[in-house]
């Protein structure tokens, strides 16, 4: 029965090939390339730890400044956007799931729809909102400067568009898990005289700890890869104060001049390691505290 | 109870405020796409146009050289549709292999691949570009259609879903002499339709909205998808402050995914219930 012995390859073989070519090989090659001098075209030359030494320790090198500036800006983005993208969706989900609130699906759709819009289309629309002469914001608050070219406003518009687009997905996850919490728990808490806030902290939050862990880890990992919002809204400015690591990596590897793919790969590996370590820590800490 | 009443009104107040903040940019964007350039410049801030005109859309559609928006949208439709169809084929046959076929090391292999796939994507972007280049796929739709098929997330979902289908169904078909191909096609495929629809929808939206990768692999204006095209618009229309045309282009670019949401809304929400791993 040789035929049946190999039938599994018909089922898993095609994907296995895709996996090798588009995930396994590029991942390994990405790590390898970080130890080389490479211009994306000719074959890479092994340079050992040189790229890492340059990026991490050579203060005369522009790569050193790009890496640490990019890392700082990426961390600012992660540190502020992740709490916003957990707390705001959670509040909206709690409000929608309030037992006396009607039009639940209507509110849900409104908040969810921006998540279906690409960052480039969303950014064009929001650039109008923040436009100095025509925008709602300037006319409402009477500000007469370009938001995208002035700090801290450049960061604020990046966070606004991020929250606008990113709230819906997490909100639906929270809403689904809140609606699964047993109503008896809330009723018995009410009999014991618990108010809405106590109910939220003592029943709702503990009951949805797995979706919370999941969304915190996924949102954080996603936030480290931030690229579109600063590119579209501020182009990294003013004075590279919103240029994130992903933008430097792309510029080094793919901009018009000579590609510096080795350095870019080393930055990518460093960013990847930070993502891995932080995801693992978050999972460990939250899982242990929740248990 | 009095607190219940107060909390109800607070909930409404909060939700209505949020909804207003969420929806006004869209309305303002749509409205501005129907305002004349003169009105945009001279009248200043106004939520709705004084005169509704379609000149912006005519101008956008006329520009087929530097900003061929219809071409971009067509490219996106072709890419996202082909990608989605292939995703459905790949995840269903692969999911069958990892949940219904019995071979040595099956689960070890599956979880090894799943584990590798958690490796941060940022590391493989640069080599992926090189691979696409070697395949001759730079500036072709395949650069966006194929690499995403290698992902493990949807296969994991399909595999989980298939585990809920009683194995007796396969066995009785096997007794009747059905081969694996036949069982896959006639027994399993009809039963996993819900999970395939959801995976397909999210693949379509994901492919349509992908931004970083198309910005890297497309340099030819005629070949790029609309997300990458819109990045160029800031230079083309933005420099001349043609705000109406900028808005019109953005609106055109989001219409297809909005229509999809309108017609398939229930599947978007049902996705959560399929994802048993994150249910509380």
C-alpha cells in the first residue's frame, strides 16, 4: 500500500513548500544576513558581529543614532498606544454590554468599521481633520500650526489614528467574552451590595483574563512593528522625532541608494528579539497573576 | 435601582460620544470629496459642502498616468481575490492533512511549524524581498498573493474546527470505499464552510489593507495595489493642496471593503466564536 503511505504529502506538501520558501528560509537567512555586509544583490560577506557592534556601541556611526532613535520612538509608541488600545476597547465593550443599552450592534459596527480601512486611506482622511486651515481640530481649538510638524502634536495624531483604527478588533473580542460571563455572578454581587465599579473589577476583569492576555500580547507585538501611521501622518518628523525602527530598517534596505541590508537585518533581528522577550514576559507575568 | 439608571445614561453618553468621534472623520472626508477646490480654499471649515460637485471624482478618474486609481483598485481586487481563493484551498487541504491523516510525527511536525511561525516577521522581510526578486515577482501581483499562503494561523483554526467533526463520518465513508480525496471533498469540505468563510474574509481584508510589504515590492505605478498608491498621492495631489481629490481617492479605496463588511457583517463577528483559544 505504497500509495496511501504517501498521500499525506498531497495534503501537507504544498503548504510545506510554501512554508519553507516564505517563512523558514527567509527567517534563517534574515539572521544570517545580520552577520554580513550585504547589498541585497551580490552575495553577502561574513563580518561576524561587526554590524551589531556598530549599531550598539559605535557612537560615531549614523547607524548607532538611527537605531537608538528608532528604538526610543518605537518604545514611546508601544508604551502609549498599547494601554490605549486595551483600555478604550474594554470601556466601549463594557458600555455596549450594559444590560439596559440598546442598539448594541449599531455601536459595535461604528467602532469596528475603521479597522477595515487601510492605513493609507485612513491617514488621508485624518490629515484633513488635522489640516491647519480646513480641519475640524484647528477650527475647534483655534490652533494655527501644523500638527504633524510640531511636538507633542505629531505624536498625538499618530495615537489618534491608531486608536481609531485599532479599537474595533479588541473591542469585539472583549464584548464576546463579557457576554459569556454568567449573569448569576452579577446578580449575586448586586444582592451583596456591589456597585458597577466593584462588579467590573471583581467579576468582569477576572472572567475575561484569557482574552485580555491574548490581546495585550498581540497588540504589543503589533505595535512594535508600527510603520504606516508615522510614515503617512508625519513622515517621521519633526526632526525624526517620530521615525520608528521599522522606517529606518526599510530605508536602509530598500531606499534608492546602495542597500545596506546587513545593518538593516541586524536591526531587524534586534527588534525581533525585543518583541519575543517582551511577549514572553507579558505572557508569563499575566498568566501567573491571573492564575 | 437608581445606580443602574445612572450607569445606563453614562453608558449611552459614552457610546454616543465615541460613535461621533469615530464617524465624523468619515463624513467629513466624504463631504469634502464633493467640494470644489475654490470652496475648500476659501470657505474654510464646514462639515458639509455649500455646493455638491463631482469634479474631484472626474479629475481622479481622468488621471491614469501618475495616479491611476481605478487601475490600483483593480490590482487590489485581483490580488486580494486570488489570495483569498488560494488561502481557502491551502488551509483546507493542509488542515485535513494535519487533523485527518495518520502519519508518524504529524502533531510534532504541526507544532514545530506553528512554533517557527511565531518568529518575528520583521526578520524575514528583507530576505523575502530577495526571494521574490529571484522568482521574478517584483512588481507582479504574485509578490502579494503567494507569501501569505505560508502562514500557520488559519491552518491552526481549520485544524481546531475539524477536530470537532466526528471521526465516525470519515470512517463510514471509508467503509463505503471513499479515498482521502473523496472524504476531504465530499464529507469535510461542506462541514468546514463557516471557518473557511471567516478565514477568507479576514484574508481578503488583510491583503487589501497590507501596507508595509506593497510599499517595498512595488515601484511600478501601474502595478501597485491601492494602499501603496495612496502613499504617492500625498506628493501628487497633496503638494498642490488638492484636498478634494485626496479625499475622493481615499473614499474610492475603501468602498470595496465597506461593501464586503455590509454584506458579510455576521461572519466578521462570528469569527470570535470560532477562535476558541481566546474565549474566556
